[in-house]
């Protein structure tokens, strides 16, 4: 799962159009999940529970990204082109 996937999921949740999803993807790339939500919610800080859930989501995204990279490397060992 990468920033584009997360942006698409968030876009579905808020019914964002393609342009809004592209902006979400750029913000995620720049700030990460936790920081993005902190910036969106600066006027009213997130609860500790919400921050813990966002950190867990970021950890999951990071792990899935690493898994994708590993899978790509394994595919390349067999001479297959990288997945785009």
C-alpha cells in the first residue's frame, strides 16, 4: 500500500474527486499519515486514542510498502520487469 492507495481510500471516505485525491497523495508523501491529520486538525488536537490509531495505520502502510519492495525484488530475481 502506498500513498496513492491511502489517498484513494481517504478520497472514497470523503467522496473526493480525482484532483482532491491527487492533493491528498501529495500531502501524504510530504507529511505522512499522522502529521497530515495533525495539520488538518491543528485547531482541535487529536485525542491520544486517535493518534495511536493513526500511528498504527502509518506503521501498517510502512510495512506494506516494505513488503511490496521485497516482492518486487523477488520478482526481479526471476528476470521479470518491476511492477509499476
